[in-house]
């Protein structure tokens, strides 16, 4: 290939207009846990669930029920506030 074949190639496209698929519960849980810097054991303890349940959710082997999804959504959108609130409650 000649060098001029790559002249119009954009190696850093603007993805802001790309219609990204919303994160599912597993993606939200993984993101929130990473933002908080918690281990699986710490996050499971914070949520009041077993580490096995957390792993199943993160690895998409099982789906959380309605209240579980609501809690994951809250901790994803407001990780520091929910973490503080759950630690005190």
C-alpha cells in the first residue's frame, strides 16, 4: 500500500454521535465497582449479597431481580453517595 492510501484515514474518529448501547446491570455493576475501587468481596458486602451472587451478576450468568437492578442503577449513577449511605445504614 502506498502512503497516500492513508491520507484520508481518521485514526481518532469522533464517537460522540455514535449511538452507544446502554450498559446492562452487569456493566453498571462493574463500572461502579471500578469507580469505587472495591474488590468483589467488598462490593458484595456493601450490597448485602454473597460474593457468588455478585460474580454471577458481573459475569452475566444470572440477572439481578427488580430491587437488585434498582440498587445497581443507583450505585452506578451515584457511587460515592450510595456507598456512604449504605455504609452508614
